[in-house]
């Protein structure tokens, strides 16, 4: 795979399909406070920038004016999501095979998510325990959220690999912007939460429809 030495993966919408557990927890919260709920497709555009932002996007505009209500909804959502965390969440089809191949090629692998670090670690320790990830990072106070490149560059430094030799793989404009800002190779995936058009507009240099296409197509790319 040319000079690429590592792959950084987004988590939700890229390695795992967590949409229904997130939506179920948020809809439970909305119902608890008498607010309208949303269908699963709507949540594809609500997720990706942390759970507080999810709450702010999901509750009615009128409720946003009450910071105490926002905080209460957030605490309720977090409590319920921790219980729902792995009810329906699973690896996308083909991810296992991709990780197997990358591992056999001795590629370094990392996870970088805007999900809270504690929840990111819990999910990865359960669903990704078969593979050796060099770094797993969720959202932490020490780093600004993606698309700010600091966390991606921190991973590159820890891996001791130049950013230009790292593939960054994700399903949203946030991921593509992160990759470009960090000087990494941005690969967009269409099986996640967002559209091909969004990935193209955000600067994806490669878009794949199935995980194993990463292996197939990278060998044909002329940089």
C-alpha cells in the first residue's frame, strides 16, 4: 500500500454501526421530557460532534434557552446510553476482514472519535479486542474536537509516522476536514451516516463503498 504505514479510523459510522443505540437513548430522553422524538435516519445528521451537541440538536429550539434543561437532558441521555451502549451496536460488514488484512501487513492502527473517551474505550475493548490498536482516543478535555487536527497529529507523533504516510478513514465531513487539516490521506466511506456528496465536498481523496476496497483501490492511486 505504497508508503502508508498506519490507518486512523473514525469509530461511529466507520468501524461500528452505533446509530440505533444512540438514537434509542436520545429518544428515551426526549420522551421523558415530553419532547418529540426523531427517526433513525434523522440521527445520521445529528451524530458525529459529541453527545452534548447531539442533545442540543435533538431537543426543541425552545428548550435550548433553558441551560438547566439542556444539562438535565444531557445527563439523562448519558445515563441511558451507557446502558444501551452495546445493545444493537456492531461492526459493519467487511470491517473484520479489513482489520485482519491490515494486521497481517503490520500496519499500525488507531481509533480517533469525537465520542467521550470513556465510552470509546468501552466499545473498542468489547468490539475491537481481536486486533491490536496502537492508540484509541475519544474526546478529551486536553484536545479540541475534530475537525481540529491536534488529536490526529498527536496520534501521528505517538506512532512516530509522518502525517503524509497515514490514511485517515471516516464517514463524515468532519473526518475529511480533520484528515486534510492534519496532512493525512482522507478516505471517505459510504456505509456510514453521511452521503458521498458530503465526503466529496469535504475533500475526500478516495471514497469506498466496502471496507476491502481500501486495499484494492489504494494500490491503484497515483499521488
